């Protein structure tokens, strides 16, 4: 850094600044985009190329305890996909393995070589934040952050049961600050904790009473967390994995959850998995049109799709009852169900989505419907819930499926026809995403939803995270191998080759709270956790390269 660079002659797609394919110069100084640089500055000639901000992944599972268990569970996945150390002068890259849950090093390099420069790990029990930070620091090139699980937290349940709302807000702030995390995540709120005890039911309604907490319902957990996060001014709202993921008929729960927000902002994640009609325990149907319509009409809601891609995946989730249900549908004998004391559950199952299976083909088609019915790409952004619906390395294929209707039709014709019969003929299946829309759903939209003001655009002040693609008819090819990738102004990919390693930052939020809340949390941790309260928080000197993203308060 400390240097300047100018990108010239490229066609720039920068939707946040209303630039749609115009030829513009992009100037870079000290890792940031600036208005101008001296005339003699080094240039990259991007003639015939497409220039976009670096990709931003709003929801993936790439680090921490569950990723580690998933890696250990599948040695077969690693031996087929070994990434060797790059033997280049002055560059210290590390070897690793890929598969559906790549090693930390491989994760960072592969995101970067695809033109993605920021990724958010979506589900971390607060107690395991330290482990997650260790792995994220080990993940090269990209910036990253993580969301902490708060939907099945026993101490918060107690506070909520007793109506201690002021304390809830302070506790949430303490948890965000002391784990160095980004926002709160609700996974099957009110569903995991009772399931871990003794109840076998896996379906939860928003007004169900929670075992052991008679005054409490999933609805109360959701609305109190929405209030707490709004009061704290976190840059990203509550990130919600709704109840009843994967169950036929769950679209009603999803609509109810969105309505429960009552006009306040929420982000509903991998919404494809929550858009199913039909009766419980019978085959699902598509309710994508109802879900898309609700989101189109309600600007307080944002979502990522959680597209299913055919092939190998790994289901890894904090939704322990869901994992238990999935064991019925997986041909793989291996699975893990784990508990994180007082905070969360966890389940992991190797999985494979197959074209000929009715449900898998339907899930794939529902994801596409959500994309194609979305009227506001800023609020319906791209994800595969890596590695749950498919791995992040399948994004280029997904992009081609959205941009190329003939390619999409070919695939439609080769999957289970019973599943896609209705969907195939729908008018929206003719839509093709433009490059500008792709720039929105893969970078500008996620950055805006995350409240990352320096990401997802190419205006002055933005981080110089930039991807330059050769324009190509085959969009899968185009988006899988950018010609140049810059991270913080540094050339990581130069002429398709990995040239420089880089250390990305941890992005986290540090909201204010009343110090008195520690006296409330301390005795609970001392009584019920296996570690002492004084060892719980991640201290400031534990994290190295990081950036505090300001709250809006
Ligand atoms: Zn997820």
C-alpha cells in the first residue's frame, strides 16, 4: 500500500453510484478509492473487461467449531481436493484442502480467486467466538465477520420471561461487544432449547409455549430481539433463520415471522428453505410466489435466497432438530448432533442434492423462482447458505443460471419433471438477470444490507476491493476466473494468476452497554457454564487486524 493505481477503459458496474456499464476510470490510493491520482500513476488497462466491486457474501459457514467438526467428519472429501502451497517468490501461501467445507486457507484463496473479498460467517455460539476468530484470522485475503446465536440462550429466556427488557438490551450489547461479533442471529428461535431437553416435536409455531418457560413463545423471542438490535443501532438487523426450516407448509411460519417484525427491519436468511407449501410429512410444493410478493411489498424485509445447487453439500446448522430430521433423508451414515451449553444446538450431516429427486429438484426451482420474482434485487441477494445448499464455489454457475434462460431451460428439462412441471411454464422463467443486477445481488446489495458503507461500491472512500472480469458469453466461465482482483488496493490476482497474499480484517461492532449487566451475567455463567466468566469475553488484545463498524446511534 502507500501506492496509487488507476484502472482505465473498463466497463464499470457500480449500482450504488448509479453506474451501469459506462467506461470510467477508477483511482486508488492507500487501499481506498479516490477521485483522482497523479497522471503518471501505474495503470491497469481493462479494455473489453467488466469492473465491479469485490463480492460480498452475506451468509456462509466457513469457520468455527461446527466447520471444524464437519471437516473432521469427511476425510474422503479432502483427499479428492488438495490445494498445494504456491511456490512463488516472496509469497507465503499455505496448503489446504477443499471439498464442501474447505480448510481456512483454501476458503480465503478460493473466495479471492472468484472475486469475493468479504464473507460473513453466519452462526457462532457466543461461547465459541474465540475459536471462530482464530479460524477467521487464519482465512487469508478476505475481510470477514460473524453473527452470534441468540435465539436459544437460556439466560436471555429468563430475562424475557420476567420482562427485563432493559437488561436484555444491555446483555445483547455486552455479548456482541465481548465476542467481537457483528450482529445477532436467531436460528429456530425457541425451538432448539426444548428439543435438546426431551421433547421430540420438531415443528414449532410462533405462539407455542416453550417448555420450562411458560410465559415465552418464539414470537416473543423474535420481537424482543428485533427491538434490542434496533435500539442498539447495529448496522445489520437481526438475521433470522425462521422456525420449521425444510418442513412442508413452513411458508406460513415465514410470513408470520416477517409480519411479526411489524415494519421494523429484519433479514430473513436462506429463505428458499422456508418457502414450502403442502402438509407436514407430505411432499412440499412451491410457495415462492407468496413469499416473493410479501418481500416485494415490504421494504423493511431483506433476504438471501439459499439456493440449492446439485451435487455434494454439507448440512451444518445450529438448528439441531432439523439436523435430526435430515438423518431420515440422507444416504450417508455419518451425522453429528452437538450441544453448546445454555446457548445453542448444532447438527452436521454430509448431504447430496440430486436432480432426479422430487424434493431436491423442487428446492432448486424454488430458489430460482425467488430470484426471478424479486422486484428489488437490493433486498433479495445471492447465497447458497454455503455449504448447506451448495458450496460458494458454485456461485458462478448460479450466476449463469440467472443470466442465461436457455441454460436454465436445459437444466429444467433434466431434473425431476413432476417437481418443476408448474414452475417451468411460469412467465417469470423468461427473465434474465443483467450484469447490473448481478452486481447488486452479489456485492452492492449485501454490503448495503450489512450496513458496510465502504464495501460494495466504487465511489471515493470505498475500500479498494475490486474485481475485473473478462467479458464472456459463458457467464459461469466469466465469474469463476476474474482477470484481476484487488483487495485493499493490492493486486491479489494478476492476469488470472494468484500473485499476492493478504491479511483481511475482522469486521465487528462494539455497541455501548451499562457495565452493571456483567453483574447479572456473571453469576449465571459461574453457575451453569463450564468456563469462568472472566475467561468468557474475547479481550481487545486478542484480535489483530480488525475494524470496528460504527452503530447508527
Ligand atoms: Zn446458514
